[in-house]
C-alpha cells in the first residue's frame, strides 16, 4: 500500500504576515535543518498572531478569527514558504 502524497508532513521554511491582528509586517525565513523552532517572547510581542497566520493561510476564510486584520487596516496578507 502506498502512502498518500504529502504524508511526510509540511515543512514551513518561511512566513510573511502583513496587517494580521497585531502584526504590522513580518517576514521570517526559518532554519528547517534545526527541526523544531521555539516561538518565544514577552506578552504582546505577536507570538499568537504569527501562529494564527499559519491555519489562516492553509485553511482560508473558515479558519479566520473574528478580527483577523490589524486595527485601522482594511486588508491583510499571509504567505507561507514550504
């Protein structure tokens, strides 16, 4: 029996978020050789909006929260690099 395409999982090598929740603009390139990458920081630094951007990008509108776009902005953007 063969495994379905993509069964090895998804490796995210970068993420870009613009006007997503509290994030004005972030564009990260991740070291995929490192394996797991901790996301740490003080309260209010954007950890949760950054993590929320991943399911929003993959799942579309059905994954959006009530207020996905940063306050006073009319549009937001998220991009994943794999």
